[in-house]
């Protein structure tokens, strides 16, 4: 969280804005992102987990599933926790780290979670995920790493297979009633068994204890952030920390692997001219398509 001097800021901006040979400290071109490293299953106790590294930025994601009442046609309220560790921002105070955690959690909740499908069990029951993200290192592009880690954890998610058990007729209900107390008592004592009864709905149970990956997981979006160079038409992707400080204006764009945009957010003190939006999104889309294709080739 070190603050750059005025001279350092101007030097960085001048290099990025150069009309013929823009330069970056690490030698990348303006639209060249760093390599994204992804590993899956890093938290065995979770239902799904992953770890994403972008340079020195390091994020671990884990998901736990719970069963909850979810009305037909509605979405569950998924909880997102982000833990920004002191080692990620060594100069940060407790309050600043907490503010960052809250800001990052809101970002993921608002811009990524709406793309995650509902893991429905019956008309009135669903598996509701709780997503926990831990920022172990911060070397720029933290929001991008958070979204990609969340995406990877959902791609790794092992969803229990379930079966619906219907009760037909009063005679069947009467016969079932003789031993339902014993069944429900046993299930209630073992949370992992996962059997529940919703008034007016069917019963459900686990199917042989097996799991499956979430449907259409390869369609989950990726995030690309373009930073705008002050007093210039230049822009660049995947900013390093000093570049982020020098160029606060940015546009976050969420794209699905088929090229559809599903989220957009701008940040910075200066506004963005409307005529620039389309060209910026075209560049972000090209980067996002390459990134999504690369990630989808290595799903667990």
C-alpha cells in the first residue's frame, strides 16, 4: 500500500502513454496479461476448492454446500466471505484490511454470483453454497484473481446426486408413517445424510452417496479489467500494483466463454467518454475469450 511520489507516477504514466513504444516495468505489452496458474482441490474438506495465482497475487477459494428452503423461481442468498491477510498488504491496518475484505466480497457477490446456476434439489429445496476466498498475496489484479478463483472453485464443486421420493395416496402415507419417525431420527442425527421433508413437496434423498460436477460449469464468466492511462487514449490489462496506483480509472468487464457480456463496472475519479466504451469492450472480449478457452481446457 505504499504511495508513489509525483515523479514516479508521472514516469509510469509517460511510459504507458508513449505513442509508439509504450513500456511497462515487467516488459509486457499493454494488452499482454500475466499467466494465470490454477490448481484444484486445494481444500479437501470443502465441497469445491481452487487456488489461483497471477504473478504474486495468490487467492484460495473454498465452497461448502448447505440445504435450504428456496422457493420455486427464486435464487438463494449465497454468502461470500473474503479474508485479506496481512501478508498480502503488509502495510495495511486492521481497519483497511477489513474494508478491502468487505469491498472485495461485495464485488464478487454483485458481479459473479448472479451467473452461478441454482443447485435445486426439489421445487422448494436447493443446495446453497457458501464461498470463502482468502487473499494470500496481492501483486495487482486482485479482483480478477478473486473472480477466477471463485469460478475455479465452482468448476471443482462436487454436488451430491439426489433423488426425489414421491408419496402417492393415503395408503402409502399410512404405511410410510409407521417407520418415518425412525428414518427421520436417524437422518437428523447425521447431517451428511441429507434427507428432508418440505410441506406440500416431495421428499428427497442422496443417491448412493455419489457426486457430480455442476451443470454448464464451463459457461461461467471470466473477468477482464482494463486500466485507463490518464490524459491519454491508451489502456492496458492486468495492472501491477504501481500501475494500479498511477492509473486509477478502470473498466471491469465480465464475459462468458461464448463472448456474451454479463457484467460491467467502471471505477475512477474521471468518467469514460461514451465513444470509448465499445472499443474497450471489444479488446476486453478478445482477452476474455482466450482466457476462458485456456481455463476450460484444464477443468477437473
